[in-house]
C-alpha cells in the first residue's frame, strides 16, 4: 500500500507542479502585457516630443546630433517590435479562447 501511495504522490507531483507553473505564467503574462502597453505609450509620447523638437530645430536650421537620430531610430524599432509582440499575444489569446 505504501508503494502505491508513493507512486501516486510522485505522479501527482509531476502533474500538479507543471499545472501550477502554467497558471502562474498566465497571471504574470497578463501583468507583463499590461506593463508593456504602458511603456509603449510612454515611449510614443517621448518619441513624439523629440520629433517635435527635431522639427523645430530643423526649421531653425539647427544641426540634429547623431545620438538624437539614433535614439529616434531605436525608438521606432522598439515600437515596431512591440507591435509584433502585440500581434503574437492577440493570436495566442484567440487560440486560448477558441
């Protein structure tokens, strides 16, 4: 009888632990997605402000520094990556619900 209990205990451990980890992942996943959305908004606002400053500087025939242009390029790349992640999460949500 003790052998059966020991085996059942191990089987339960192997079934329950991965299930608990997946449930935790889902809760953390939603938190991560929400944080990503918030940071996306912040980055878009910062990028728009920098773009306005760049346009003003160009209108005043000021030179735009390379690090500013690099920052804008990097910001646009990050935002494109975020869009890709959002599309992936939309597909995953659809698959999970469907």
